[in-house]
C-alpha cells in the first residue's frame, strides 16, 4: 500500500479523470479498504476538494460537477519533489507507468498556485534525463534547482558560487543551457563567460544562484544534447579505477541488470565484457554483486583483493548465529 500522501494524490488523479467511481472499484484501484478510502476522501475534503458521495449498494464518489478545484496545498520543496519524482517515473524502466505519470503531473501542475506552477513547469521543461538510474540525491537545494531552471528557460545569465571537488570556491558567471539528471546527480550545462568554454557543473556544488537580468542569445552546444555532453565529460574525466570483467551471461541479461551504470560488450551468445569506472573499488564490487552470474576479473588486479575482503566479511556474517549465540 502506498503512503498516505502518495495515495491521496492518486485518489485525486482518479477522481479528476473519471466522472463517477463506484466505491468498491475505487478502493480496489487504490488497494485499500473501504474504510481507508473514506478517510482519504475526508482528507481531500479538508483540503477543499468538493468530493460528493453516494450511499447504498451502488454507492461511490465523484468530484462535484462544475466545481472549481482549489490550489494544491504544498510547499516549494514538495512541489519540486513531486515534479521530479513523477517525471523520473515517466522515464523509468517500469512498463506502463510513463503515460499515467505524465497525466498525473499535468493535472497536479494545473492546480498548483501560480508561483509554484511557473517554477515546476520550468524545471520540467528544462531538465534532460541522461539515464544511469539510481535514486535522485536529496542534498540538492530545491530553490537552487528551480532558480537555475527558470534562468535556462528565460535565457538569463546567472552568477553563483561553485565549490570544486577539491573544496576550492570560485565565482561563476554563466549562460545556463539545460539541467541534466544523470544517475544520482544533477548537472547544469552552461557556457562559462569567464572561461569562454562550455562546462558541466554539479548542482549540489552551486550556492547562491542569482539572475543578472541580462538576456543572451543561445549558443550552439558542442554535442547532440545536454545529456550526451555531460556523459562524455564524465567518461573522459580522470578516474582512479577502470574495471573490466568477463561475465558468464548474455549481454542482454547483464544490460537489464546493471546497464545503466556500466558499458556492456557482447563476446558471444553466453558471455559479455562489463566495463565500469569509479573513484573507488567499492562501487564496482556492489554492481558486480548484482550481476546474478559468475564472472572473471580482467582489470584491475587489485579488484580481486577487494572482492576477497568483501567475500570474507559476508561469509562471516552468514556463519554467525542470528540469535547471537
């Protein structure tokens, strides 16, 4: 069963998309009991949504005909989280969820207060999804995200402070192009005016973004799109480790399991090579554990020692009495 807030949004979406719902059918769609459904309906009424109920054997629920829906009562952070979550679901790997997610997002945006609607629509329009999966990071400031998205949409130059990987802070003056959601991180693709070159900047390292009011004419991005630009920059950046293993499984099977985080090359019908890059060997160890197949390490040799260390710890954990004896 979904949590209360998610279920309430789902209920609102169903009521908006259907004139009348028999109570039993609506409860089944939400996977809740009739009593829980009544509580959720009461919660919508408390928020100002005019839900009518019909009693009896054929009883059910519907929104009052011709009633104007009130603005959705959520704060800025919740609005951004909602937009990001539904858009990610629409572009995710679960079959059949893309179209419903986009419908729900469109309906909810319509009943947001005007100020929030403008910010969320800018974020939705200016974000490119680059793949690689993984849950979005929670340490990105929603105000930073929406401020940058608005500047991308409006073609407005931005100034902000940026903290590099080594901790050095610099002031940036950029022409923002697009936001890219890639793996667990957000990136801003922008033309850096002081460095006279394109940059991909991690949004969690941006602080104090401020629009200058100066408009700019869009420049030609040196890539097919913003997501490709970020992926290329990340792939060519120096990394501590480049991992390669030979997996005893078809390439299609391994792509389905970890293809978002690795490059998979087919060897033959039953084998493939898996390539990963990382700043440490722990992340490749986790990913390889998810293969669900035997494999042989081709590079680097120190990965074998890391796998042995993990295997010993897991073996000790599995050998211990769960009751502490």
